[in-house]
């Protein structure tokens, strides 16, 4: 389960960062089925496997936060036996999963308050929190039009468009990334998820920064939303990930290079609201 989860994270089979963090947390439950001679051996194995999961995507803030929390709580429980250690691990996993899922639900509820009937939005990439906020809003009788960027090269926006198309009250339109500036002038706001927020910088899927800059130029409010687990206080250094060139072009190339960064950095000053479990943060 742990090896499969690491592979899934590395290959980006799951687009939502909160879902990735939950899966990685639950993957550690595999250790409760293993045999250990001593409690020290068990705790070391928790730390080792947690580190392996974190390294599967070192730029993933919520993954980092969740794994660090689990290992810390197992250590602080100071188990005296292997069974006590396993019980502490199970309790820590359940606690962080509940915190993420509850936080995401509360962030979505706060975000839904920003969505009014008849609004036109633009969203980028795939965010389970954004989808939950839109679903909550239309469930309350609101109708929305949503422009969805494809989010090249992995095209996660197509998954978003399909998800929104299944909601009554939502009219999604899929657009290529470079068309965002063309349609932003028609939008009442931009709404995106977030991979992580470190100090005064939002790190999110590549393409976020140019959308934020264009929205600011056109006076279109931009909101980002997500669980508080994606906020980093310290001890975390963001590392961008560069994906394979084959995601951009399948055929071999000669005479030029291909760069495929996964994230970009957006200054918080370009945002109008950051919405988490606790509501909108002061900017």
C-alpha cells in the first residue's frame, strides 16, 4: 500500500493535493499489520516510511504537514509496547484525516458564501475544495457559469469540466490555458484551489501566476481556497518539480529543450481572499 501510494504521488495519478495527503496518511496503516521485535523498531519504521512518502513530492505542503504530524504524535505518545505504538499510529492517522476532510468541508462552505446567483467564474486545474464549494452553492439554489482551463500539459481541467457538468445549475465551458485572458473580462471572479501558501507566496499549478496577474489588471477578484493544512509556518522549503518532457511532446526533439515545471509562484498581493477552514484570511 505504501509503495503503491508513493508511485501514485510520483506519477500524479491524483490531482487534488488534499486527497493525496489523506491517501498517504492512510497508507501508513499498512505498518500496523507488520511484525516488530521492539517498539523502537516500529517507531523507526514509521519514521522511515513517512519520510519516503514525503519525498515522493517534496513540494507538497499538506503531504509534508500530515506526515510530520503523524510521526510527531506517535513519538509524543511514547508507546511502551509495539501494540501501543500501533494504536498510537492508528489514532494519529484518524486524527489528521478527520482534520483534513473537516477542514476542506469548512473551507468549501466559507467559499460558497462568495458565490452568488448568476455569477461567471474562471477556475484553473482541479481542486476538490473548489468543486465542493460550487456544489454547495448550486445546492442552495445558485446558478453559475464556469470557464475551466485545460491546465496543460496534464489536462486536469478536463476532469474539472466533467465534474462540473454533472452538477445541476452549473454551465461549464472548457478553454485552452492561453485563452484565459480573453474570457476573464466576462468573469465576476477567479476561484482556484492552492497547493500551499508559504509566507507571502502562493505556490500552485503552473499557469496560476499569469491568470492572477491578468485578473488584477482587469480588476477581477481572485480567491483561492483550501484546507489550513496547506499553510506553512516554517521548516518547509518549497521545491518546484519538473515533469518529463514527454508530457509536452511525445516525439523526440532536436535543436531545442523542453521545460515542464509543475508549479509557479504567485505573490499574495495579487489575491483578494485566501479562504480556509477558519474563513477568509487577512491580506
